[in-house]
């Protein structure tokens, strides 16, 4: 008899995992503070984590990964559907039979000298109709402690499932030998299962996040008529106290966490405008009873990139990390046992260790002190601008969906899609450029539809079709926009100041949603009249703004060819609604 659950599906699955991995001990994670404290102590005793200055950074800990295990490994990430076509041309595919046999050979007896931790977790607020359950089996205390921040864990989750349900994602993780040649992240969407081995880096091993909440959930969303998206969610409060919510998708390195926690410019703040964070990375979206789209953040913490997060760029994130946080691969300040990274805004000291644990001196250093992908894991509730609605079981209603990328020349600062299908086209053709060193040069374009390229758990052409089909189910469609904070001048310098000033564009977007401003129709959609962007307190000329809102037809003709080439990869599977939109764009550009 197991005192944690009598769910026979869970127990049968755990029996199989135990038979495969042969753990020395088994610990069920009940989620109690007592248990978390004991595990924290144990991880400190074995140096898996290290306590930081408990006065300056209460309940904060430090962790280093292996030097070859510092990021998500896209080439080691597989979608294991029975048919290859169901994974599509943008995913790595392996047959479930081959993945099972390879995985079993790697997992065989891998925990024989280790403790197995069984973590029941819930993505989404407990009791919310959006919520879904996962169980992660792992041999890493670091994973347990991170999952405790990023998700809702413990006995309450088992209670949600009851005795009969089989509706949970079965996740198996082992560090194994951390051998990068045997590192795999296998997803079995048809079996609701994930296997991850030989890594201890967050994105590969916190199975609730990218693996479940995006890859498996996107597959479930299509089956069950909802959407799992790589989107932040934020609320914009006006001086009358009304809050409008938007969700926004950006590829990595486009400032998603910064936008989610934006501080409005002084001229807006004085009038009483506020921004509230609901989520910074993932949105689960459903049609509500009133025919609008509603979004929840399935996570309960932020797994944010540390470098570049500073007092000037994102004070709210820095505050969120001031307690209860696990820092991974940042630099250590030995003077006071605190953390440091490039872009924090505080000067480095002479007494520091870099992320590898080597002494680091800013005067002589040739390498960065913090790994560029070093991270903080912080509870969302610690964020000063966390929305009062962030755990609302019914989610927040979306007024707008925003797509964005990093484009030096092509995309204007903001434009609005003509309708839902056109908006899906805009999302499906999203792209970001690698920044070119030489002035004026345009970088290499990487298509990253809806910022989901590495996260879609099935054929992306079918994913686009799902977006089109969802449109028909929504009575009150949100408007869809595209933004680009990254247009550059002839010297390669950003024209738009970005950060908090992006609020001015959010303001226009909300006004469009409320039918309060006109716009100009161009070949690509609606752009603002320059006079409708509030420029008070900003030293950017009207000409520069007009330039940011204009498009270069030749570049767009080239862009349409790029989209055509991308669509061609899908061998005729792209929905005709989107190929029609492409034709429309080409005609408009003639
Ligand atoms: C992330 C990512 O870690 O998108 O959020 O890579
Ligand atoms: Mn992300």
C-alpha cells in the first residue's frame, strides 16, 4: 500500500520505471516545506548547491552545471511519433520503437546507487479547467528544487488525479553519466510521455516547461481544441483601473521577460498606467464561455536568462531574484557570497569566481564571468509587478496577440493584421535575424513561426491549420499585431529606444483594440499614423518615427520569396488559407 496515492495507473507506471532504473531509494515528493528544507540541506551537504549570503539573498542558492551541459540541445531533442510525417520537417524524428530501445539501454540500472524522486506536479493553477498534471521521476535534487519553484508540486496534485485517472504526463529523467554523446530528450506525444537522459540543464530536465507545457501540450491542444504557445502574458492598466491583457510571442534574445515586466515611461506612470505580469514564457489559451480567448500561465516561476537582466533593463526581474531563488552558472562575488552577471548594473569586484569556478578579474578577463545562458529560477509571486489575476483559474481575457522578431530593415515598428487568418500568416512567417557586425548589413534570417520552431510537438503545417481552425471557434477574436523593436539606421544602430518605451506601442495596440484610432493600410497590413504614437517625453524625431513605420517594397518582395521557400518545406501541407495570404501579399506588392 502506498500512502501517497492509490492511483493504479501511477503505481503501475512507477513499478515499470523502478524495474528499469533500479533505484537505491525512492522518495515521493509531498511538497511540504519540511521536505523541501531537508532536500535543500542534503543538496548543500553534497555540494550540489551552495547557500548564498542568507542576509542579502534569503533562501537563495547557487548551482553550477557541467561545462558541456549549459543549454537546451535542439539536435538531441526528438519528437517520437509513429509516423515521421506527424513530426514534420522542422522537428527531429525518431520512431517510438527505436527511441524506447535506445532509451531503455541508457536508463538500465542508471539509479542503482541513487535516490529516485517522484514529483507530482501541476501545470496551471490547481483546480483550474486549464490545469494538467505531470509526474516527473528524476535522480536530481536540483530538479526537485527547481520544479518546486516552476510548478505546483506535491500531494495536492495526486489528489487532483484521484484513483482512476490516467490523464498525466509520464516524465522520466536521469542525469545518468551526463555523457553528452548519450544525451537525448525524447517526446512521445501519442503516449503522453517524455524521457530525458544525460543532462542536468534546466531546459532539458525541468520536464514541466518546454517538454510538457509546449511540446506535449501543443499536441494535446490540437486534440482538445486549445492552444499551448511560447508567449508572455501581460496586463495593461489604464488610469481608470481597467486592465486589458495581451499575449506575445518572440524568439529567444528578443526581450520577452523584459516586455512581460515592463515599467511604463514616466509620462504614463504619472497618469496611473501600470503593467502587470501574468507570465513570461508560456501561455495556455482556451475559448471562454463568452466566446473570447482566455490565457493562463501554466508555470509558477521564472527560469530567466541572467545576463542583461539589470536595474535599468528589468528592475522587476532583479527584485524577483532577491529571495527564494536558485542561480545557475552565474558568477560568484566572494566578498559577500552574492551573485553577479554581465548587465546586472552593479560593478564587478576584484574577488570573483566565474561560472566555471575559476578566479575572474574584470581587468584581465578575456571571457565573460557568467555563462551567457546562466539562469535564475524565481517564484513568480516574488515579482513586484505580478498580476493579481496571475493565478485566476479561468485565465485572463486576451484583447490582442502580438508576434515579434529581430529585423534590421524589413518589418515596421508595429503593424496590425487585417483579420485572424492574415494574423496566422504573419505568425507563421515570423523570423529573426542574426545581428550583422558591419553597419547596415542584414543578418541571416531564421524562420521561427510563432516562436515555436523548437517547441511544436507535431507537424508545424498542422499546427498552422490548428490556428486557422481555432479562429472559427472564437466569437470575439483578438486582434493580431507584429512588432519589431530592432530596426537599425545606416550605422547599424537601433532607431527605437525599446525597453519601457515599448509601452507607447502597447498603448497604440490597445487603442486599436478599442477602436479609438485609425490606421493606414499598406501591402502588409495596417500601420499607425505617426501622430497616433504618443511621443511625449521621447527624443525621437517625427521623421525617424515615420521611417520606422514605413516599409521597403523590394525587401518585402524578397521576404515573400523567403516565406514561399519556408512553406515549400512542408510539401503541400500548408493550409490553403495561408498560401492564399501569401498570394495576397505578393499581389499587394506588385
Ligand atoms: C527559454 C527558451 O529558455 O525559450 O525560455 O529557450
Ligand atoms: Mn522560452
